[in-house]
C-alpha cells in the first residue's frame, strides 16, 4: 500500500461512524471522473468554512438525533457506498464536510433526511420546483411555515415543514405531504414519507440546472428557523381521517366479531368512525411488535391499553379515535369495567398527560411503575421495571 495519495482508495475516512470505528470510503475509481485541479490553500479553507456554516444552519433548524445521508452520482445514478447514518456532531466535523465536498465535486448530489427507522421523523419535505413566487408568504399565512427553505437552483425551492415532535407512521406522513403539495403547487412525485432533500452548502449537479457559465449552482439557505408549524395539529388531525386502505383485513376474524358484539352492547358508546376489523388490526400490530404474548404470560390489558394510547397519541391521532381503537381492539373489552366509556376517557387522558410531561420517551417502556388508570387491576406483567423493553 506504499505510495497511496490523498485521492486514492482509503485515503479519506468517516470521522465518526455510529459503530465507533473509522471506516474507509472508496475515493478513486468509484465513479468515472476527471481529477480536479487543486485550488489554492486559502480557497479550500474559505470554501470549507462556507459549507460548514450552511450545513450548521440547516441542521440547527432541523434538530434530530440521526440523519440519513445519501450520495448519488448524477451521471450514473449509482449510490455512493459507505456509512450513511450520522449524528449532527459527526456531520459538522470538518473532515466529514471535506469528504462531502470532494464527492460533490466529482459529480455526486448530496441528500439528507432526518432518520427514524421505519417511520417519518416528523419532518415533511415539499419540493417547490414549479411553485408561484408568493408561495412562501401563503404558507406562513396559513400556519404551514417551514423550518428550512433551500434554493436548490435559481427559481427552485425545497421546504422542510416540521409537523410533529414524535415519529409518524408512513401513511400519515405521506398523506400530509400530498396535501401540502396540492395546496402549494409542489411536486406530487416527491411526497412519500421518506423522500430526501438536498444538503445546503454543496452544489446541485443536475446538468439542466447549470448556470450560463456552465457551473453547478450552490444549494443556498433562504430561511432556517427551528420550530413546529403553527397549524401542524390540524394537518395531523386531517390525515388521521383518510379512508382506510382497501383490503384491510384482521388476522383474527373471530376475535373481531366478538369485539364488535361487545361494542354494540355498550349503551353509551358513540358510533365509531372505524370498523372493528381495522381497530383490531391496529391494536394487534402493536401487541405483535412489542411481543406482549411472549413477554407476559398474563398481560394486564389495562396497562397495554395505556401503552397503545400513548403510541397513538404520539403519532398525532385524535383522542376520540384512540378511544375507538381501544374499545374495538382491546381483548375481551369491556372486561370488568363498570363504566367502559369513563375508563376509555381516563386512559387516553392519562396517556396525553404522560406525553405532555415527556415522562414517556417515544419508543420505550420506561416509567411503567406509574399508576395505571383508576379502576385498572395491578400490573403483574411489569415484573422487572429496571429492564425497560424497546417498544418500537
């Protein structure tokens, strides 16, 4: 390996991967390109500083624990190999930014997304390539103000709107993205829940976006300020009441039928806006995901009801809809509750208080020693509260 130069294989390393190791990135030969002439030392330092400043502004306005970074070579459309999940600290490391600038000069577009595994992190991307000049003022007036607005090339914008501090289910995030795209003339093809946006401080490598002089335009920050959109709650609520997907089935039709009969016997229950099959599907999806049957021989379903209510509310679901899911989906409901409607109201209210006080971190069962809703039996399933289980 003697004689390896600054642009050879293994010369640039990930300055801090989540695995805790330094991981090499292939540099030369990954994509066909011509070596770039080395600019003067002073221009390297100034360019790096400008990129760092722009990236810092974008990340500060989009606070999150982990970001997915994807490099795609414009000419070949091939993704660049290497570590792709980085924290804010790692992304703001000058060595990381220097690596991204080198790949960008070689023809890679650099994309970013707040990462939340198989959910949306609460940020909706709006691609405003063909939007009216007054679109941003209209968004602010409607309470849909973005936390970040980027100019990806002259006349073309991307906006990130934060609608939740908790992760969202993919269907909910996609529905909100489509609603915003229709309202503001955004690109409907860029509204899926995990769509990536551009990273500021680097260039847009699309040939059609080149300047008259042939240069790639810089991705510039137009606006950057952290915060939820003022009408985020209304966006979440509207997304919750979209029609259920066609062909939605339950795994246990017998259980669905018996739970539907139970709901019919509740004298004070309002007509639910969700079917028993749909409610059971939602309820059972979480019990299966958390492995309730494997972890607890005799689960206290009142405790499980509270867990599920917390999760549903954290995704922006209305309290009334969460009550309907518990009413129709909780096993053997109403069990021994003398006033089922009062039990449901208190359970969902308890879950809402937990979320507001941040005593229930998203995705864990920490704090399960807290008292269950009034009227619920003690929780034999919480046998070892010192070992919190992952709920996501």
